[in-house]
C-alpha cells in the first residue's frame, strides 16, 4: 500500500530504538484510528499506512530486509502489511477507550491468542554464523477434538440471548451509557450447552510443543525473532498469537562485539614491541598473522579488515580491532634481572631521550610544572 519511507511515516530516524518506534506508532494510531475519525476515509488511509510501517519496523527480520532493499525486500517476505483487521492489532490497545466496538453494533469476536516470549542465549560464534535450535514451549493450543469451538462433536455453540452475540451489554445511568461484558456469556457472545470433554468447553488446552527456530547470521543482543502463529491459541477458534524469541549473546572469553566490529587485546613481549616481528592473533575463522612494526607502543590498535561480523541488517562485514598490550616479564632469575639492569643502564646516557621520548618528555613536563609552582 504505502510507497512512502516507513521511517518518514512514523516520524522516526533510521537508528531509532524499538521503544521510540512503538511510542511514535501509538501516538499516530491514536490520532488516526477509525473509531476516532468516524468514517473519514483520508484518516483511515493514514491509519493503514502507519500500521503498515509499524508492522515492518517492529519486526527484526522485516526491518533488516527493508533497510537493505526498501519496499521490494519487504514485499518479497510477504510483509506488505495493512491488510489485516484493525482489531487484530488494536483490540487490547483501544478496547477500554472505544468500548471494544460495541457502540458501533459490531458482533463480538473471539479474542486472539496471547503472544509468548522466549529468551534465547547464544554464544558469539552462534550469533555471528547463525544456528538452528529446537526449543520447547508450554502454551495454550487449539483443541483438535472440537477444532477450537469448545462444543462437543455434533453440537455447536448458540448465540447468547442476553447480548444477542455482541458479548457486551449497555448499562445506562442518566445521560451516561457504559458497555460491560455480558454476565451470561462473559463477553464471548456464545453459549456452549454441551461442552467438549477434552477441553471442557474452553476450545483449547495447555501442552508443550517443540519448535525449530532458525537464527539468522549476524544477530546481536536485543534482536527479536517473531514466529507467527506460534503463541497461545485464540479463544473459541480465534487465531493464535505470535512467539517472540528474544536474543542475548553470552560474553566471550576473547572477543568483545560492538555492532559489526570485534575487539580483542593481544599481549606481546617486550622484544616483539621493540624490534618488531610477526605474531599470531585469533579471529572467528582461525588464526592469522599480524605484522608488528618495530618500536610499537602498548595500547596501539591494529585493524584487520573484514574479520568482524556481517550484521543481520545487511551492510559490509565489520573489522577486527586488535589492541596490543606490553606484557611485563615475571618470575625472572638472577641472570635475567642482571641483563635487564645492563640494558636499562645502556639507555640512561646522554641520548636517553632518543630511546625513551615519552618518559623523558613526561618527566621534563613534571619538572617544569614544579618549577612554575616555586616561582
């Protein structure tokens, strides 16, 4: 439907957080919702456009496809949005405000099933390369005996005579009218006189199910994967909710991730730092050689291009940044200590500044500082 940029539709930046996207969506949805605009077709179209944009930007996979390929990428995933019934998304949000639609004479619909959340912890390697995992989810599932109707085989639910299928009754007090859930059918709009023996008229029952979840390569902590229809079963045969798999990446012993880049600290010996040479550094694909130039100072950063992470949202593969740290020798014997003292003495001559420019420069600065204090 919409050809406008989805970020423009919601009025958010491309790096907006999930919270900001949801906040913008709720504000605009309240403004353009059909129950408020009373048949204004232009407002209704804007509402659909807002809904479509939110359905894409609030879904990690669809958002990644949209960021990389635009509208074409979303359409390929079937995520064009805007075709569902308004109540599917806004029933819970607007039910208390607009009375669940009872004032407009709509028949009460069975409630969509609740969404579920599953927290999945991954290793850095699994997050970078992608992985498939089987998870077990306890949830409310549709009863296969009565097909979710709640009625015994060969019978069916009848329309509630109190609310005439609306699920609500209107209570008047003076000028005020308040819609309340029907006390007879408890808001369902139907009465089951002969309930199913397996689900006892509920149309669903609790059981655990195993699901295979495919985690795409490049996910990071905070990413969320939606499995449509794998949440709890809806009431009386209504559609099931969705399952959201929330990703968190376990801390790694060597690497630290920041977006598409990886960071690690590599200890080097005094000798390598002074005269240079090649050292081996770890990457997620194995060890590689890193050339360390002579006179390398501790804390220097080396960049290995393309050895980072390719984000699930697309773009170029990140880099591996290696910070070298000078490792001080420990547990020296007498001979080694004597050699170091001889080496230190060879540096402490008239040309010491040439060998230790940082140290000499620092102490010259300290001396100048204290000289100024005594003036």
